[in-house]
C-alpha cells in the first residue's frame, strides 16, 4: 500500500510539473489590474493646462510564448473637476507585449514593452459647455517587475497615451503599479 501511495504521489508531482511547464511553453491567459498616477495635459495653440489624477486599468491577454503576448485593455486616465472645469479621459485598446525574464524558468525580474492602437474618449466641460471627442491613436509603454512564480507577478509601468479634443492635443502619461495573474 505504501508503494502505491509513494508511486501515486510521484506521478502526481510529475504530472503537475509537466502541465505547468507545458502551460508556460504553450501560452497562458492573464489578467492585470493597474493603479497609479496620471499626468494629463491639454494643449491648444500656445495655451496649455495640465493636472494629475489617479489612473486605473484592466488588461487581459494571452502569452503565446513566455516572451510575446497580445492584450486588450480599458484604462481610466483621468476624471477630475477643478474650479468649474472638468475633464474625463479613458481609453480602450489592443496591442502586443514583449517580455524578458532574467530568472530561471521564466520567473524572477523582468522588463517589458507594449504598443498598439487605442480608442481614446476625451471630454472637457466648463461653464455648462461640454466638448467630447473620440480618436484612434497609437500608445506605448514600458515596465519592469518581478514574477514570483508562473502565475503571479508585480510590475511598475509607464504608459504614454495621446488623444484629440477637436483642435486640442491631449496627452496622458501614467505611472502604475500592476498585479498580473496568469492562468
């Protein structure tokens, strides 16, 4: 009986390790929550205004290899009211991710980059007048972090987002802390 128990435990461990390795090699789905700081700037001709706010994001994607993923996201880049003027900027997009782990078996410290296309919704309201514009623009970002195992990781991320508000250019630069879960 003890031999069967030991043999069963060894088989279970081998099966678990091989399925984890296969998932890492064949690809994994992931979800990432991000929260941090956003600097939003609006420029019209020679005039500009900027403000900071909290940024939130949700990203969902698939690693086809441990170094390459495709992801979709939704981010709130700013939503603020100051002295009767309010702005709201959010984005939804699709892009690619490149990642390089420096630890054994695709864990440990890593660096990453991401880029793609996004639909940016920008709204500015003042004195009862609201302007809203939707634009399609590229985005890019970089990050560094630590993967604790094949399922959990933390990262610090910088993203650059650009949008339009009729004749105004709107940019949002965000610095976020992200938690990623891979399954």
